[in-house]
C-alpha cells in the first residue's frame, strides 16, 4: 500500500490526496462527500483515489503539503504573469487597431501627398521660368496658360498656397531665411522666396520668406 | 504600469521611441517627422517654441533661439531671456516635454517615465543634468544609458555571446567612437574618442562649394552672394549626397538659378561618387584618428573587435563604410536605420525596465561604467 502511495505522490494525484487528508466537514465538499462517504464517491473522480484515502495517515501527503503550496504559488505567479501579459498585449492591440484605423483614414485622405511633394520643385521652376520670360511675348503668355492649367488641376486635388507677403510672420507655416532691419515687434513677411503649400489643410512645405519688423518696413 | 519611452536627446536632433508588441517603434511628431530638431525659442510674446517651428524662426530671433544646448549640459552656462536665466537642464527639459507630449498623443495615454541616452563620455554631472532635465519635464528618468550601448541593444548584441564592439557614430554635427565590452547583460565602455565639430553637414558643404566653383568657372557668376541660390544649393547638395549612397552618379539640376545680361542661367552639373569621395576624403580621414585613438586607449587591435556598428545618418556614405572596413578588416554591421537606432535601443531598455519583456527574453542588466575617458574637443 505504502509503495503504491509513494508512486502516486509523484504527479497530479497529490491534489486529491491532500483533499482527503484534510477532510473535515467544512472542507470535504469538494467531492460532495463526508469523510465516511469518501471512498464511495471516489471512483467517479479518480480511480486511484481510494488508495490515497485509505493510506491517508501515511507521512507522504504531509510531506507533499509544502511542495503543493509551492506549486500553487508558482502557478498563481505564472497565472498572474500570463494575465498581465495578456492585458498588455490586449492594450497594445487595441492601440494598434485604433491607430491603424486612423492611419488608413489618413492614407486615404492624403494618398497624393508624396506625388505632390515631388512636384513642388517642378512647380517652383515653372514659376521661375515664367518670371524670367520676356513680358509681352506671346510665347510666355502660352506658357503661363499651361502653368495655370496645371495649378488649377492640382488645386482641385487639394493643393493650396500658403499666404505669405504682407502677413504676420508665422513660423508654423513660414520659414524665415533672412531678416531686414533690426529686431523689433510685429514681424511681417516682406518677400516670398519660395512658395509654401498646404495639401488638404496639412502643411506640405513651409513658405520660404524674408521678414522685417512691421513698423520699420512701413517707414521705408 | 504605463509605457516607458526611450529618448535620444541629440545635439541637433532628438528622437523618441517606444516598445510596441516587443518591437521598438519611432514616434513621429505632430509635423509628421520622425526626428525633432533640438531647438528651443522664446518669442517676443513670451511663447516657447520647440523643434521645427523654433528652427524656422531662428534668423528672425537669434538671441532668443537656442540650438545645441547639449554642448552645455552639466556646465554653469545659462541663457538669459527677458531677465530670467535658464540652465541647460531647463532648456533641455523643454525639448523633452515636447517629445513626451508627442509620445502621449501617439499612445493616447499619459507618459511619466523615460530612458534617456547620453554620449559615453558624459561625466557624472552631465548625466545628472540630463536626469534633472527629465524631472523638470515631468519625466521620471528610470535610467540614463550610453548612446553606443543603446545602439548595441537595438542590434540585440546583448543577447549574443561575450564580445567587443566598436560603435562609429557620425551625426549631423558630432563624431564619436566608442568601444564596448558586452558580456551577458553587462555592457561596459572601454574607451571613447571623437570630434564634436565634425559631421554630415560638413559633407554637404563640400558639395555646395564644388557646385559654386564649377558654376563660377562656367558662367563667371558667384552664387555664394545670392541667398536664394544658396538655399537651393544647400537642398540640392544634401539630396545629391543621399543619392550618391545608392548611385554612382547624380545630376544637380537647378534651372533659373541666376541670370546674366545674356539671360537666365541654369545649373546642370553631374557629380560622380568618385568625385564626391575626392571632395570629402579628408573628412573621412579625419574620423580615422579618433578611431585609432579609441583602440589604443582600450589596448586593442582592430582584430580584437568582434563587431562594428554604424550610427548616424552620415554612416550611409559608402566611402565612410569602406574606410572603416579597410581599418577594421571586417564589414560594419548595419540594417537598422542609423538615425533611429539609439532611440530604438533606449526604447528596448525602457521595455525591459517596465517589465514589457517576458522573463528570460531580453532581460538585460545594463551596467554603465564610464571609465577615465579621454575626449578631444
């Protein structure tokens, strides 16, 4: 009997042994029986149970108790870790989902942004070409018409120039490359060196500007 | 426990990253950029600007725009604005606060803790100043780690066997070499060297100067006096440099760059990689001195180095990689964006400290030991 009992200690059966070992009216309800009924209902739970119960006075289960406690703690700890990991992953995933949706929406809204950004230097050069043309030349007039055609088309897609000359200097949309006059209050944009653009309310490129204090500029 | 962010607080640019699902992710700022200029400005109305916006108004407000504050960390240097004196910690805190806010916007939750990187040669007082800057910004700095250490974490080298690593970091305006010893979660700094006035901007300038000279030879016009032309040249030079990392030749096309009595003038110059290498050979060579010095200080030969890691955007330049390979006798380790790998390493360390990593995986006990580190300034 004892030998068999020791074998059983090796694995999960310890659990049942402990239940019986400690059986008192208060704790025995795990298997729905009192100590006396124990063996009768055991087959339903586990075939090896009777041996455990019969030899319940052996020293084996008593020794197992600290181990069990340790195992329980270990499991609880592992469980807590797993739950915490799960919660983290869930939070990560929720965030990911939320951002992903926002990102898809953004990509949809600004699908042309890269293309437009690449086109900006071409537009700049187009404007430079027009500025360098001979006034009153029919050729220039034609080129200007083509340029306007292009810009109209891009504006329909959401491209819009940044207001610059005469406006108060605003570093959120203007990039100052030079400053005239001394430092002073109320800076305004006095010249635009390169146009800035928005694409659907988003700044694509800041306008490159020359600034001066408003007062000094007006005095000139 | 909330997310802990990793911050690369740089001299010219800063980057913030966070661990998501076990992977470091760089957080873009509200302007959509992955790096934020380390620039702070005070407007006349007393408003504070940080990042790209501060940079855009710098020429209008030079006395009240602060750049490269990192160079002053840990010193008594102060910046006086409207009668109030600001310490380097306070200025750095403004940059950190902006990065914290960007991270909060991105994550949708409050962020209160961070890991911040510093150069390996930073002294205790410089490290403390960085920590203080974090506290002022409302961030509990869980750890200050060395930039090269962060880079090696980004590459996962801490998980490999014991090894010696050389980190070559060529940033926008500073150059650092560090030699690290990695051994089962312990990372020690054996030597550092560098030049804090050498960086990628110097390479751009060489291209600009070449273009100006060529144009003058061709047309007799000196573009260096024309602000608008110089602005266009600067952008074109940077673009050419980037293109030459992948191509053997690039074209610099700047129509209507200037005008003469005969009409408009255009720039159309092709630049080969060979010519670019020739123009910048001395800059590349200038990084070799500190590299040899670091090896000497560590008492090591090139053959003793197991791995070479590249950090900083300018390490994309093929001539830089070739020069390193020639001296070290091995191919440098790459694969992670060199502009972002320090911030990514900081995010990994942040993840370890916040328990984001499960046990046994990436459990690093980084031990930072700045030895007597000679630096050349």
